[in-house]
C-alpha cells in the first residue's frame, strides 16, 4: 500500500467541554457514529481525563468528561463493561442502565464498580485474557503483569535481556497485543537493561517482540506504540515518525502518515481509529524524527482521533481537540452505544446514582442527581457549533442542562394540575414514567377502583411529579402512586402533591387517606418525615415480606426428617378443590371467622399458581393450605399459609412444614428460583416460623407499613 498523508480538516463543527476543551470534528463524523451505533472512549494522562464521546439527540457531539488520575490504558470487554488503568488503580466500569433506559439523555451510564490497587507502576496497555485475568503492561517493572487478589501484581513475562525485577524503567515496555485470548506481542522503545537507558535510543531503537519465542519481529522503530493483532496482521504505531502500519517478514510496513505522535489504536470493521498527540518539548518527545518531518511538510502537529481505512490508508473521519488537551493515550470503541456517560469518585453523582439489580435481569435505577449540577458533570450539557478558528476565542461555556426536564429553577416555577376523574389506562399511557410503584404492574395483580384522582406537578411544559389516589368502597382514599423525578426532589413538590390530594379527598367527601409502603424504599425516611409534618398517624407494620432461595430451603435439615402424615391426612392440589369445597371454606369463615383475612385462599384468584398451590385434608375435609401466586418469571409468592390443627392430635408446626415441603418442591419442579413469603403482623405462628426456620435462608426481609390520616 502507498503511504497517504493527513489532509486538512474541512467543513468541521465544534463542541466545547466543561473544561474548555474544544473538539472539532469532520462534518460526517457524527453520521458515521450514528450509522454504526458506536461511541468512543478516549483517555489522556496529561490532564487526567476520560472522555466518552457519542452523538446526541439533536445531531451534535455528546461528551462525558470525567477525572481519573493518570488515565491511560483502556480495554472494552463489552458494550456494558470496560477497564481503565490509572496512576495506582485499575478500574472496572459497568453500565448501570437496563436496555432502553435513558438518564439525562445518556443510554449508557458507566460507574466505576471495582478498583484493583497496583501501586504506581506506570501501567500502560490493559486487557483481559481468555481465563478472565486482567493483564497489563507494567512499564516501571519492565514486564507484562497480571492483577493479583493478594499482591500489587503478578509478573507473567519479562524481556529476555531484563536481568532484575526492580522498579526501574529500563526499556520502556509500553504496548501489548492480545492473540487467541492471551498477551502475545509487545512494543518497547529500546532493548536496554539500565535505568532510563531507552531514552538514548528513541530515534531508532524501538522493537516489536513475540512473547512466546522472545523473537524480535521488527526493529529500528522510533518509540513504537499500541501493537494490535487484527485480521491476521500485527499492526503497530511507529509513533516517533507518525506512521501507522503492520509487521510482515521482519519489517514494519507503513500504510499512512499522520500529523502527530501516534498512541492509541483500535479497530472497527475495516477502520483503524488512531490517537494523535502533539509532541512535548521535553526529554521524552524532543528531537524525534516527527519534528523534522512536520517541519519539512510545513504542517502543525494535531491532537485527536483519526479514522483510517486500513485497505487504502485514507483518512475517513477526524475528531481534533483544541485547548487544554494536547495529548491522548488510548482510544476504544463502545459498541451498540449512542450517548455514553460515566461517573467518577470526585463528585456527589456517584453517591446519588443508585442502581438496583432485579431478578429478571432488569435494572431499577434511582438517579438522585443534585439540581444545580457539578462542574465536572458535563454529559447532557448544551452544545455550541462554530467554524474553527485559531484566532477566535473559545466559545462561552455551555449551560449544564440542555434538557429542561432537569432544569428546575425554584419552588415558585412549579405549577400543579388536579383531576378527579381519570382512568387507570389514561395514567399508564400518559404518565406511566411518573408512577411509583408502577401502576402498570399493580393493574396486573388486582382490580383498581376507577375513576382515579390525580395530581401532576409541572415545570413549564414538563411533568416532574405525580400522585394518584384510589377511592375505596369504605370511603377511604388510598395513595396508589407518589413520585417526583430525582432532580426535583427536596423542593417540597412531594409534600405539596400530598397536601393537595388531601384537599381533593375532602371535597369528594371521603373520610380519610391511607398509604402502604415498604421499609426498604430509598425514599422511606423522606416519606415518613412528610407524613409526620402533615399530622398523619404513626405508621404501623402491616406485614413482613421475606424472600428466600427455594433450592436452599428445600435442602434445609428441618424439611428432611419430618414425621409421616397419619393415614387420615393427605396433601392435595388447590386446583383439584371443587366449588362445593370452596363454598364450605367461605361459609366457615363467615360463621366462625375461621382464618385471618390476610391468609385467605381467595386472594387474586386469576393470579394463583395452580401447579404449586397445595391443600391439607383431614378425613377428606380441607383443614389447611398454602396458596401461591406467580409474581415474576423466576419467583413465586407464598401468599396464604394456614393450618387448622384443633382436635387433630398433631402439632401445627409439623403440619405446616409438611405443606411447605410439598409446595417448595413443586415450585422447583416448575422452575421457580425464589420464593416470597408474606407474614401478617398479627400472625404470630408464621412469625415464629420465620424466626425458627426461614431466617438463615432469607435473601431479604422487609416490612410493609401502612399510614393513615382521618379527614
């Protein structure tokens, strides 16, 4: 292939970041990102920054800028996970949003979930091998290393000429290429075995080496960087000469020349994305062949990411930086990602963004973002486009919130709208994203009394909060949903919604208002503080909700050695209970108050799991049951558990355990991984059952509370 050169970037647009760095990008760059559905991750240790770059919804650049000290090597494991090496930590980032979720315009929010302490090793390239080990270039100790669970690192390979494992950068080992799931090729500035000896050979001492054979595959390079094995070729950046090419038959073959110091390389389809930096005037970069070549071509060095067609060597797209950022280290592609954002540990955002993993592989996130926005939070920022000009001052810093949904101004800016005649479907369709708990889920579990009463809070044309009330047959209003979007919390909107709801309830002549909630809600303390200020009665515990693994309970010792049932008793299926038998149960309840209402076998009959609900018979008569409801794909709810042991001559505990054993075994046969047990506050027998048997196997234990206010 013939060598091509960098052409001037024409018809560019600009974007200014929160740190006053301006990105100029070619006119078709954003369309390329959109068509390919990709975004970029770019690191720079010069200013300790990580940039995530995509295309926003208004056809402009979307940039998330975060701070990580000495941010260097990047490795993308999947669209939801990547790694970053920094000064003394290796970070693992994970996307906290479920597919289809959006937060502040971002479709991915990467949170640093794990940090491995390495110490200051000057870690360069980083990757993950086929066995799941994190491997990286340990430049300070002249080796390829692996993250250790107990120590700072585990060396796995050193160049054959390095005689001592010591904290001395002797050869400036700086790049690593993976092949077949393991580190295979490396680059270094020179083959020297003394501290800083490589600095004397920056012009032409660089080599590419095979780790398996210790063979030098190419030599006489100038500060080679970023080796990558792709499409059966070993690609390398001959950084000190601005050349991009590949190694073949012992030689480096350039395919293009770029106006900058090359560092950072990733491939996507038939394109190479290459990082460019401006040479610094200090001992590492001064006097390289690149300076002479740039002067000869009468070209200024550039900093940015350039997209090169690997078949022709032509530059297809470009993204250049102007301002504070003059050097890049690495660049990676984030697949299936449009608008990526990240959090770092220096701002309050990381303490406010809460993502909860659900059993159905969905994510429930609570973005508790502050209203004012922090200076380091740039994603979702406003965008300014302009023709680039060297003589033109940097554009004015954009506002922090281009989306008015997250731009509350004051309490006075919030207006309220009420309706006392709304259908459930109307609310689900038009306000579903403003309901919590989700009314769509509630509608699947029970019949809702319609019409409903609704209060909505507005900030201009944007809905920011909603409260929904159901009129119960006993002349009590029940709060079904109460929600304010996170950026608008702590403005008193929730309190005002409830206050106005109470006024509406009085007008329609209801006698009181009631609300249920669970003890593990993130906003529980806020809710209870509002209720107390508005003079509600003190909340009481209605029932406990226990969640456990059905498999672990089925192997519990107390279920393994149960005494056999007497011949007069048998366990059957609820689905085999006749209508006449159900009528007997109801008549007995009416005449004798036979069982607590909370354990009734007739709750939500359309949701009863007929293949896992069981009954206990004594001489043919039903004396107990465990009724289950299918709540999620892998979860069963043990809704009603009851045994009438009077005059049976057996302990109630033994009979209840027999029913439990049969029901749990059936749930496992049907593929239900988890079980949820509802325990009413006044059901002392079940509470003792939890204390004695269930607690060691519980995954969660929460309380459902109920609060009431007479009107």
